[in-house]
C-alpha cells in the first residue's frame, strides 16, 4: 500500500496554491552550466540534451513541462541539488523547446513517449551508466508515467525507477480545471508562446492549412488541440487525444519503483488526478499528496536555502525506494 503521508509543511504565505506556483519561476534563480548534445532523430529532426555530470554511475533524466526547457527553474534547481548529491543529470528538451525551432511540423504532446524511448535508447547505447532514473514535471511527468507503464516488463534493466511531479494524469478532466477562471492568468502565459509557435509552423509549412482566425480567438487547450495537435499528430479529435495521451491508465502497469507527487491545492488538477486507489493496490507505484505546494512549486519560505523540499524528496525516494546510492 505505497501511499506516503507527506511531511511538506510550508509557512503561511506558501499555503496559498497560486502563491506557491508563481514564487518559483519569479524568484528562484538557480543557474546551471550544461553541456549540450544535439542528437539526430530517426525522422531527420533533432533533440537537444543538456548534461550536467559529476562522474556518477547513475544518470537522472529530467523532462520538463509544457513550454518549459532545461532553463526552467525546477529543472535547474533539481539538477543543481542532484549534482550536489553525486548524481549526473541530463535535461531532455522536448522538440521545439531548446531555444531553436525543430525541423518538422510536429513538435511534442503530453503522450508522445516515442521520443522518450528514443532518448532512453540513445543514452543506453552511448553512455556507460549503470542506473538511469526518469524524473518528469507536469507534462514531462505524464510522459514519464506513461512511458514506464507502457514498457512494463519490457523496460530496460538499466531503468531503475521514476519520479513525477504535479502531473495531470487524466487530461480530459484536468483541462476542465484549466478552463476555469482561477487559471486564466496561467492560460494566457501558456498561449502567448504556444500560439506564436503554431503561427511559425504555419509559416514554415504552407501545406499545414491553419485557420489563423480561430487561432487568434483560441482560449482553451481544446481549441489549440483542434487546430494543431489533432491534425498534425493524427488524432481523431481532442477527446481521442486526451484518452490516448493520459498516463492514468498505465499507472497499474508500472513495474519499477515510481513516485507521483501531486499537491491537493494544485489548481491545474482535477480530483481524478489523485490516484490513491491505484497506489493502494500497487507494489511499484507510490503516491504522495501534500496539502500544499501548488503546481511544481513546493516552496516553504522566503529563505532560498529552505526551498529544496522537492529536490530533497526526489533524492530521498531515489535512495530509499529505488535503492540507488545518494550522498
């Protein structure tokens, strides 16, 4: 019955989910020096991997969330902390998210695990790590969980487990939450970059017959999915995409120790994104639902040195449950 009772206990201002969500990107300033490796994909595109190595036999593959990158605050802070604990990291920049547009019309989506599989195989074939752990945040967490569940018993023996943070594991109901007024500011932030990227793709690929008027009027993820995700990736409808991309159906199939952390005050998440029952019935899927934390926040106070609960929690799970040495 691997459901953890959380010890996350922030000070008063950080008990507000919105405050906790916004504090990390606005005020945390972790900076990392990465070594970038550009990898050519099977479909003549590229993926940029940003390594931060300290000479470990264990590599943690970090996957960012929607419109994030290796420069996202949570990616940099996790990299910095895991390096300090003797673990190598590599940040997987999803297609089109590394600061340079990718070469194809298609980029990434919440369920595109073929890219995760490609990166994992590349790492196994080209690097001599004994252990690889996957850690994903938000959309990257959905990819992490879905990939581990899809592979099940067929997962490489070098993959020892995973961690996922703030994950909309049930996309259909999570999008209903995102459409609510409480998330209007976040939606505007996401759409600012997403609409520009879709417009750029339409300019580069004239055969992609984008209805620009509908794009300008789009206010929901469903609108963008109808205009881009569905036609570009071959889904039948947004509903078909939600069903096929969600990681929730795969959680019970996970065969390696894997932790999901979803805060109860995360305004992005629906009640369907809190899989207590699945964790209760699983030997490998662990779940933790702190009362506070927001969306990929988990800040505790205004003192920067105190704000490493999430990073410490990731390291502790690696040490105690995945059974990998952590300094």
